[in-house]
C-alpha cells in the first residue's frame, strides 16, 4: 500500500464535464504511481459516462458526459476504483531512442558542460546513464515527459525560450527530458537530436511512448543519424 | 458517382479543413481540434441533410473565395454572420445553395462572428491524421490549411435542391458576452480580491486570438505564492493565467497540459458562443456551481437536439440526429 499525503487525493470540479483528481503537488515516482493506478483502473473498468482520462505528473483529469453523470457521482466512482485497485500497474516496455550528440545537433552541450563543471563527454555520459520513465504526455502531440535526468546535469530552464527548435531535439530541464516532435520554441537545454520516429499514424498505437514506459538512450554518430533521417 | 471541383482564388490566414475532431487522444498530447464553433458546424450539416459528417472548411475573418470549375454540388454555410455571395448575388449568412461549374463563391467577414463553416453535400477529399481530417494548427496535421490556388475535390457530390434556402439562426448559436464559469481547478492560487476582479470587472478579447486560444485584456489576475505546481491537464475552456497575470481562454487546438494555474473554466455550452466574439469585444464572467453547470449542459443539449431534429426533418432521416449530436459534442 502506498502512503498517501495528508488530504490527498483531492477532487476538484472542472466546468460541466470533468473532475481533476490530485494525488500530490510534487514530481515523484510514488505520486506518479498513484496516477498510473487510477489511470489503469479507469481504462479497465470505466464508469457510465466516462469519456477520457488525462494522466499528468501528480493528477488525473477525468472527463465525463454531463448528460450521463455528474461531478459527485464521478468522484464516488473514482473513490470505489481506488479502494478496489490497490496494485500499482507494472511499468511499460523499455523503448530505445537513438540520439546523436555530435556538433550542431547538440547546440547547448558546451553551455551545459560549463554550467555543471563537466566535460562535453561527461554530460553525454551522464545523460545516457539516466534511468528514464514516462511520467506524462502533454503540451503537444507525442511530447513524453521523461523523469530521470541525473542530478549532475540538472539545470533550471533558460530565462527565455529559443524559437524554431527542430523536431527530434533531445532537451533537458531539471529532472526532465523530452524528445520533441514538432518545431517549437523551448527554454530547455538542447543536448542532442534523435531520428527515432515518435509520432505515428496508427490509431491504435499512435505514439512510441505512453505513460509508464521506460526509455533507454542509445548513442549514434552523425553518419548513422543522417542515414536514419534519410530513411524516415 | 458525380464529383465537383473548386479552385481557391482568394484565402486569408487561419482557414482550414475541419471535421468533428479527434477525441480520446489528450493523454498523448493531442487536443480534439475540429470546429471552433461546433454548433454552427453541426447546423450547417443538418441543414444540408448530411447523414455522415464529411470534412468541411472553417473560414476565419480572413475570408475565402472559391470558383467551381467542374460539376455541381449543394453547399451550406452557418457559424458567424459573414457576407456571402455567389457570383454577384448576395444571400444570407446562413444558407443552403447549389453551385455549378463557373460559379464563384465569396465569403467575407460580416456584421458579427469570427468563424463560419462551408459544408458540402459530398465528401471533400482531405488528408487524415489519427482518423480525422481536422487540422491541428500547430503541426498542420490533418486536412491542413487552405492555400490560394489549391484544388478542392468533392467526391459523391450531390445536388439537393429541396434543401436550398435560408437557415434560421437560433439564440443558442449567437455570440454571448456573459460567460458562465466554474471556478478552479486552481483558484487557490489567487487572492479573494483577484477572484472578485475576475467576476465583477469586464475583460476584452485581444488580437492574440487563434485556434489555440485567446488572450484577454482587463484587470491583472496575479497569482499569489510560489507557482510550483507540476503540469496538469488543460481542457477546452480553461482560463489559464500566466505569471504576468494575463488570462488566456484555451480553445480547440489548446495545449493539453500546462503548469500555469487555471483560475476558472468556461462551461461547454457557452464556448461556441464565446468564440464568435471578436477582439475588443467585452465579456463578463459569471461563477456558477458545478451542479448548475450540469443543469445548464442538459438544457443546452435539449434545445440543440430539438433544433437539429427540426432542421433535419425538412427532409431526411430523423434517426440521424442522435448519432450526429453524439459525434459533434
């Protein structure tokens, strides 16, 4: 049984169609395990009127059809699910993500090295050594928030974002790492580029990464990167 | 089967292909997308008697001009109060009409509204992504933005002369400046005075308005305390307040998660009416209880279903309406 913080879970009504269930206010494996527990319980046994669940770091937004049910009934249904589902679901598969750290594909590597007192290779070694798992997906299609960046290379985000950061960029901030899927502005540190396709078009499995999956970064050189991007 | 083709001769920004949208993928970072004004879109389809919902064109205030170069097809327009003309003859903003080869359709902003829908009696050919032709504006995935010179092809094009004529515009499809909200889910980050300002002072829409959301001008809603909440889910209608105290109402192509507090959330029945406002229009927010919001959703759904049933019944299958509503809302 996981220990639950005082006053959690909390239930907050959202407009006429959702309840936000909060399990805590920090980013931790223990809290995220409770998120995954409710998420998998809902997908195994959805209540009448359930439409969609959106797991995040420390909360699950549970969306419902206001014609079929209401906030109070949904809260009761979730409370029942939490009582009957005490097992944390097992982790998903470990997915391999290729990354090239060479030259201009890791434009912030030198700055990260300077800020952490490591060499460029030291930053790369630390990044590859991290044990990553997907805590949530969000912001934009296929953006998987990976927790597990080692303490030695954790930096706060930059004061202002850089525009036009290309898809496939491997970016870090604090304990988090993301492989981007669209060209977007970001204030995170750009340390490499991945040719691994994350956005798919299969409706049943549209994205490489889902909440609970592990991620292992494998280093490739520039030639392998160019070959892989030419193929996709 | 017959087909019809159009060439895009003029088009403004933010004109895109939309269908009912893609649901159930927010857990992967994918918002629903689909029409900004789902009500106008549904009405245009019902007026045309469409029993399935094909891809359609969402027209922004940038406007659109098309020339029919091949075939004939009946079209419907509904959504905002735009100026609509076929060749030189103007007709109502909300109408069903038939276009033949050689005819030119012009749609420009009119007295009210920010979005209007051009729906065809046939299947507009469009790229799909994850089962939907709805355009996700940030990525361009789905049917995509409409470009000048583009050729639009309608397969299974039908002429439905019996459906031609004006479409009535019901009260629930018109712009609304008093918006009902349920406070939260992160209203705890705001002082009582700030909540009071949200509910008692007017805000206005700014020019920072696109399919992702619209930033509001008005009193500053500065959050108190440390903003250290981990990112959590956002819904369509969330009023998110950035660190500078400026609120943004998130819309069809919203980001699915965010770390800024959401002070309140607009109820679903008022959102379609809100998006038909324009920049510099004023709005006021009215706080209602979650129970009152559920009741409002029921009332809204009833008047909506009744209206669509009547529109469909002009000619067509009344059983269509239930599935149509389920697909659209």
